[in-house]
C-alpha cells in the first residue's frame, strides 16, 4: 500500500469515529439529561473525550504518513504514538471527572426517572460503537496504526461501559435507583483504566523502550544463524516511534572483500526488516577475533 492510500484509509477510519461519537453524544446526552440518568450522562461525556481524541487523530495523526523532509529526516512516525498518548491522557482525565460526578450521585442520591427511551438510547449507542469498532479494526489491517488501535479499543470499551449503564437503568426500573450512579462509577473506573493502558503503551514507543525478550531473541537468532557470522556484540534494539530499530556489530571473516562484506550486511538488513516490527537495521561489520569491544575499557590513556 502506498503512502497516500494509507493516509486516505487512516482518515476515513478517523472520520467514522468522529461521526459515531457525535451520534452517541446526541442520543445519550439528550435522553440522559431529560430523565436525570447519571450513567447515561457519564457515558455521553466519555464520548465527548472520545470525540476530541478522534478529532486529534484525524487532524494530527495523519501527519505520520508525511514523507521525510529536511526538518524531519527520519520521517514523522513518532507523531502517531504521540497522538495516541494524547488520546490516553484525555480519556484518563475525563474518567477522573466522571468518577467524581458518580460519587456525588451516590452521596446525594439519584432522582432518575425511568423511561424506555433510556434503554433505547443505550441500545443505539452499543450498535453505533460496535459499527465504529468493526470499521476501524478492518481499516487498520495492513496499517497497524497505534492511533487507530487506540480508537478501536475505545469503541470496544464504550460497549462495555454502555452495558454497565444498562444495568443501572434496569436497576431503576426494578426500584433500585442507586444502581444508576453505581453504574456511572464503574464506567468511570473502566475509562480511567483504558486511559492509563493506552498512555503506557504509547509512552514506551516515544521513549525508545526495548521490545519484549521474545522479539529480541528472534532478532538475535537471525544474526547468529547467518552462515557468514562468527559472532556479534553491542546489539541494541529499541522502538523508534512504532517500529523497531536494530543496531549491531557483527563479526565476519576479516579476509572478505568489500563487496562480499557488503552482500552479507545487505542480507542481514533484509532479513531483519522482513520482521513485521523492524523498521530499519544498522549493521557494522567487524573482523572476527579483534575483540576491541572487550579491550576498549583497558586501553592505555595518552598523558
């Protein structure tokens, strides 16, 4: 998929999330305010944050598909996890606000008036979010966008939180109005958890964290199993945006010609970048047996 096609798919998925959240806010907000449901208003307010996040992803996240330029020689890949980190932060802050409002409802009591319109609005919200989730997941196949992944997770969590709101409304129908603010509190806690998880994952991408041990072992196996490799050292694997960078000193026969050495380096780079998570690899070839990485700390210093 070329860059422009990827950008267009990214934007379409972002627009779907924007429209879905607007529809959910209008449906739940209007009905929740009319009948005094804390759970519905909380769920609608959650979607306000989702709308802001979707808008940021739409406007800002698509910049990650811009080509490298003079000011950004390594491209714009880090914009995407930065966008997703913003999504997580907004969701976390709103979750805290919703928890505060739900706690107030628990302490002050609930004055919710039951209506089947409440269940109708919640049913619409679940279908709305499922369709947005389905489309976002489908659009993200081949893109592997962390920003779209964050939006998809948010849509899925919206379904779970809406189910909690349904429980609260049913509780009101059965004569237990306290279940409405209780459901609102559960929604709030799920929202906070979601925000923390999204932020944590994308912070790792931004600070250049190491991959999982399994992924590093997979990379080491590719280097070690090459027929011409006699050893390796100073292997570094880290995230540069959402993709991995590999740096390594690889030991080969010191009598190889420059062309032969170049071919080995190219083969290793091709094999490493063939892994789905590896964006680039930098291989430095050393003559086997020198051991300069071992002796460097003990070399005599000039007076």
